[in-house]
C-alpha cells in the first residue's frame, strides 16, 4: 500500500501501527495476570524479577535514558506544561526501581528461598505490584522511548514534506503512523478494528468489507475474553485501588505519571493532525 506506482523505484515508505497502553492500568493488569493461581506463564517459578542481568534494567537504562532524560516534548502535568527538557525518567529513577525490588525479593521471613511467583502470592498486593512492575519495567521504558522517537521521525517527515519541491498533490509520505491504545481495543473492539482497517487500506477496501471484518473481530474478542485468563481488565475488584496506590507511590508514581502524560500528549497531537489533514 506504500509501494511506488513506478516499479523501477523503491517503495514510498512504511505504515506503522504503534500499540500502547496506559502505564498504570498496564502495571496492575500485569500483576494480576502473573499472580493468578495457576499462573499462565512458567517463568515466574525461576526468574529473578530484580536481576539487572536477566531483566536488562541496567543496559536498558543506558539505552533509553538519554532520550527519556531530555524528551524535547512539552507534556502537561498538574495543569501546566513542563519544559521540553524536563526528564520523563532519569538514570536514578531506574536505579531506584531496581533497589526497591531488591529490598523486597527474598528478604522477608518465610520468603528467603521463595520463588518470584511465591512472592506474588504471599506478599501484600502493593508489594507484589512493586515486584511485578519492576519485572516488566523494560516494557514501560521502551514504550516511552518509542513514543518520543516516533514523534521525532514524524516531525522530520513533516519538515521534509514542507520543504519538498513537488506540488502538494504530488507529494507522498515516507511514514504513515497511527498510535492505538490497548484500552480502546479492549473497550471498543469494533471501532478499533474499523479504524485499523481504514488506516491500512483507506479506499482500497470497501466499507462493507471493513464493517464485516470489524464485526467478526468484535465477536471473536468477546468470546476470547470470556474464556481466556489473559484478559484481566475489570476482573479484579482491587484494580482501582492499586492504580490509586501506584499513582502516589514514591518509586513508581512520578515516572509512570510522566509516561502517562507523554502518551496523552502524543495521542492529542495525532488527533489534531488527523483533524487538519
């Protein structure tokens, strides 16, 4: 769909669908998922959730900290826009997360030789949430890094297009990007699939076909969500309480809130560009 009509030339560009999720709901969903009895994934019986080597927190921090420490995006926080060079996360934030996990893992009476999974089952939910969020923190950091880098590439593409010598109708984009929150796919499966198909195919797929595929996906998702233990949203009564706890937490509250605001700003920008296109 991004191919050049002239087969003698390379394709015009690529389409990218970036799937994202609110970091707070993702953290709580991850905790609920891995602390189930029985657990759906065996790695929790042998993995060390705090290990810098196994979880790549140290190398990951070295990779993404330069971007997250100077995002060059103004994000809204507490009713005001932060300076563009205000960090989303610093190297110290990564160290604080690892140190917090190490203070919990195999340090409590009766859990000195316990597995990660046994900790998830035995610890207070707030402490289990800390451990599970550390275990998967690479996902949060890489999502934030990707949001920033995709935004920079999109700005470069806009600058290139604005300076192009071709008439506007003859210009083409080298990057066609859409950011889609997983919450939308969970809460509005039909609308999300339809949006996905419009982005991919535009007028190359008839409306009737897009509608039929979206309805099929909606029915399949509803069936799977009833039968699968993977869809944990709204299945746990303590979800709202744990999200509230995490927002106020000294270790995770600040970084996750800034990642959340970054995500909301990127979605706002994308919505605005779609409206003026």
